[in-house]
C-alpha cells in the first residue's frame, strides 16, 4: 500500500464522494461552508479496495452475488446467507499493518476520548436514494485497536442483507460500489435528533421539522423511541406545532433552524440533518443527506400559491414518466388544445411552450389554479375529474376544503373566447353527425387519412435534421391537435345518442340494464377492430396449421394497419411501436390460439345485435310500435357512429408514430455526424440541446442522452406520484379508495364493468411477455389500448387507478369484462397465483385462498357468473355457478 489512505474532513480532497463516500463528502462540504462539524477524518475508499484485493475478496463477492442473481428473485433467505458469508470473510481477514499505523496516527492526532465510526458508501446519500441505515455506525469506540475493528465491520456492512436488498430494489449495481469510513470525535450530547429543512411527509418547503430526544441521534433516526417534535414556519420560524415539555430552548431551536438553512444553501436542496447539542449548549451537525422522499417542485412562473395535477395520470391512468421527446410532443399538442379553448385560435407551429404545463420528474403537470379560484367551475371540473380518477378527485376536494382561502384572487377575466367560437361549431357538428351518422363517420376517417398522408409526405421531404426536429416538435403536434379537434363532433354525437337511448330505455322499460350489451363490440371502434384482427389472424394460423411468427402471413398486413400502436404507454412518442418489434403481436396470436376464442368477436357482434333487437321488441310490447320505431332509429344511428370516441386517440397515435419515424431519421443524421452512438438516443434528448449541437455550440449529446436516460430509469422506479402538487412542494398522493369490506378478505373499490368472475390473479407491470392464461384476472396499475388485446383472454380486470370513464373501464364494458379500480397497491396486495372473486357490479375483490408460490398459477380454469344483462364473456367458460356457490 502506498500513500495515505486517510483524509481529514478539512482537506480539499475529502469532498470527493468517490473517495470519501456520500456521508464523508457531505460532512467535508459542511466543514467547507463553515458549519459546526465534529473534528474527524475519513478512511478512503482506496483502503477498502486494497483490503478486498489483498485478501481475494472480489472473487468471493462475485461468486456470492451470482447466487443471488440465479436464485429466487428477492428470496430473503438467500440474501441473508450471502451476507453472512461475505461479512464473516471481511471480519476474519486482517487489516494491513500500514493502514493500522495510519489509523492509529490519525486517532492520536484526533485526541478524542471516544470516537464515532460511520460507514460512508459511494452510493450513499444520493438525491434519489439516501441509503439511510443500510450500513453500520459504531459509537463510543475507545482505542486504536477497537477503531480498526470497527472500520472492518463498517466495510463488511456494505454487504449487509439490507444493503444488498436496497441496492437491488433501487437498481444500483453492486459491481462498482465502494465504501469509506468516517471517524469523528464523539459529541458529549445532552440532546440529539434530526432536522428536516422541508416537511418530509407533506413535502411543503415552507415547513421545518425538528425531532429531539435525550439520547443519541441514531436512536431518533432508527425509530427506537418517540422523540419530541416541532413543526416550524420556515419564514417566520414560529412553531406551528410543538411539544408541551420541550427539550430544546428557543435559542437552540433558532440555532438549529439557522444551521439547516445554511446546509440547504450549501447543497442547493432540502436536507435531512442529524445534530447534537453538547453539554455546553453548542449545536453540532453529525450528518447531512437529501430528503429523498420529496417530489420535485415545478418552476415558479406565476406569483402566489399554485396547484398542479398530473396530466397523464388523470387522462390515461399512467403514473410512469415519459421520455423527453414524448413529453415535448404531448405538451405542445395539449397546449394547443387548451389555447384553442381559451383564445379560439387554432394551433400553430409557432406557438410557445405552455409554462402552465411544466415537466416535473419527467411527467407533465397542469396548473389548475385558475379553475380552482372559481368555485362553480371547480365543482364541475371535480365532478368530471371523478369519472376518470375518483381517488384524485377526492384528494383535490379534501385539499381545497382546507386551503381554498390561500389561493390568490382570480383575475377578472372575460369568458374564454374559444368557447364562443368552438361551442357553436361543435354543436352544429354534433347535430350533423346524428342526422347523417354514416356520412359523418366516413368524413372524419377520410379527413384523418388525408391529413396524415399530407404530413407523411411533408416529413419525407425533410432531409436536414434541424428541419426534422422542428417538424416533430412544432408542426406535427399542432396539426395533430387541429385534426383531433375536427373529430370531436362525431364523438360527441355518439356520446349524446348513448345518453338519450339509455334514458329512454330506462323510462320505457323501467331499467337500462339491457342496454349495456348493445354497447359491446362496436363496429367502428379501432381498439375493438385491433383485437378482431388478431383473432382473425389466429384463426387463419389455426386453419393452416402453422406457428405464428413475425414474418408469417397476415402479420405484416396487421402491422400496416395497427403497427403505430404500442404495447404500453402508446402516447409516449419515445417508446417503441408494435412495428418496431412484433414479438408482442405474436404473443397475442399464440394466446388466442391457446384460449380457443377465435370466433369471439363475430359471436359478440351477433349477440350485441340480438340485445338491440330485444330492446326494440320489449319497447314495442310495453309502449307500442311508435316508440319502438323511435328506439330502432336511434340505435341504428348510434351503431353507425359506434366506437368513434376511440378514433381521435387512434389517429393521434398514428401521428406520434410518424413523429417517431421522423425523429429517428434525425437521430441517424446525428450518428452520421458523430454526435450520437445510437439513433434511438435522440428520444432522450431535449430539442434545445440538439439544436445547439447542430449549430456547433458546445453540447455533449452523448452525455445529455445518457443523463436523461438515467433520469427516466430512475423515475420508472418511483413508487408514488402525487395526485395533487403545489408550488410550496406539498404532494398529496390521495388515499386508497379501496376499503376493507365486512370480511377482512374483501377489498371494496370502484365498480367499472358489471359481472362476477372467479379466477387466478396475474399481476402485470406490462402486457409484453404476459403469457396470460385464459380466464386469469389481470391486476395492473392501469391499462391503455396496448393492453386491450389481453382482455379477450382475461376473466376480469383489477386496476389501482381509474374511474368509470377511464380507458380500461370503457373497453372492459365493451368486452363484457368484469372490472374494478381504486384498489390502491393492488399489485402488492394481490399476488400471482392467488384465487379471487371479482365483482364488477359491487366493485369488490374477495380473496378466496392464501397466496400461491411465486410463478405457480393455480388452476387457470375460472368459474364465472354474470350480472343480469351483462352479456357473455369473450372466452370459453366452464359451467356457470351462482355467486354464493363457493
């Protein structure tokens, strides 16, 4: 070993996290900022790596980690066994005499009667992962010999079971991780605790939280006791909540608040600080780390308190992040939509980005403050919001009930000019679509085809990458928004006919239950048509006796029509389409072949028509031929428009696929110029960076793409996304709308689609590779059109997010699939292999047995009972049983 393996916290090099670890580097930065930190030194990561190399531990580490990687995923027994072997090897190996001498010399210079020895891993105290408590700390260490042993135990704690599992769960590789050790003088503390410079629970940045106990700070951090707790206003420093008998004086509170403000200024983000007060009353900082639980705040663009809602979570039930290219396209398109409603002017490529739709944590948020400032408008919006996301609507209502008085006063604005322009044309178009539905349907389909052909031709003529980028960022979103706006009248016509027919049936027959089957298998719904095309392909393969494959007959034809769609999150332009990789299409065809449900669509259409005829017959019998004729006419008009509500999104995704192809051409040009290594990296770049690089300005596109890709992957691991976010940082995650029923094994959520099904759970993160067995119950966070081909195979659907007007609910009703939503954490509460009873009429999920072993599905053959009028399920069924026969 050569050179020193130790840096003092006052040394310039101690602030390097690759050498001092996260904890050590941050303590060195606190010292550099002039904050009170106990004197100490860092045993650098070089010492750990040399120790590992000298004793051949690197080979043992690789071997043992291989046991985890090849063993059962997440098996705690395997992880604990690996940890025990690694820690024993570390603690039994001797430390080199050279390092022992350096530690002893530093210990002597420190001159502390007792030392605090803390682990400091290189992947510790990161903005996105704190690693709090994952490695070991040792207090009151006396003597150099005991100090050396404590250092080895800190090294070994890098391989504690909890640290291994934490890195695995947070997708942090074990290969390059290292660890330093911080040694400091023990503070003779009379009181110690933690200080959060923002509220870690609510997220509010204008709050400070201090917890204190007459014990070491580790006792508070570790949760071994209940501390005194203060919540203070960050501006006035006045207590909002305080204990009756305080351990801290007002002067000490002021001192801690001041130290917290200085630490936050030093690091630029809110901090979680450990502190202690010595017997002289002086405050010391023992550790500083980011508060990783905080959701980022949107950039301030307007004064006063602002309230934001997550666009994709509400509109599509998508909590995952979007790629930079996906966010840019959707933001421009939706911005044009809102701008048209407000100003009455159709979207233009020159329109500026809407600052009221910020991108936060790789997700789009919408500033809804102007709506919430107006109680009547807010009430209407909340009602509609509840149809898409009941939990989000309830969370916003609760927040408003407590905070509406804090919102800034609304501007005296005139009614949106767009309403005066749009509503008359929308009304006229709706009436026209009802009067001549077939003509209206053909017009919007032909219009979209013509517009997309024009855009395709325009894109093909663009050869310069900057022109291609502008087309995707500006011209295509504006044109797509305009195209979708022109399709709304027919979609509203279908909706209005549906409402009128349902009310008439209820009035004339006493119940509208019989109308539900009529709404299934609508002939002009492109999502239904995609499933029908897949079933037809499966039937053709079965008849020919051939295995389906990407190059097999009919698949290319299918992709020509539906290849623009994506297996998951198709509204993100940056994610692959079916045409990029037809594997999912082949999986679906194989699934249909296994299910035997090859004629389901034809049967479903026939039964929907029979249900329609049954309604007409019933009305004729009860109310006479005139009303029956009226109903027949309305049903025929609805059938001519049936499914057009899905057409705007279908064509929007077609435009996105064009944008994806064009942007990939731009990426290929960047590869040719040596600016990128892979054309697909362009989807993870901000347009401004690409333009800067094309203009010759210094901009490392490879580094930017890699950073954005890391951010995207990190955000994919985020477990919760707020349903309400404020400019103060308050993040309201909503509450679980699922509540325990009378029995503890019953979860009550929101009823989406009627019917009852008993089957085996299949928890799915993605439809790709699902290998869903006929009759299994899909349990997912949410679903979009990429999931709906699986509905033909499924027995029921359970979602964490969604309301009666969410996409999953609408399509489930059209397929006759029992569905329930609002079961928060359904993907962790329910396990694959578990048998459940899904009641889509009551909105309940009943657990029928204990959890089956992971990956072992119980008998996939389901039993089913359908509510009156709910119609047939589109898959073969065994003998139906009554709901109480279990």
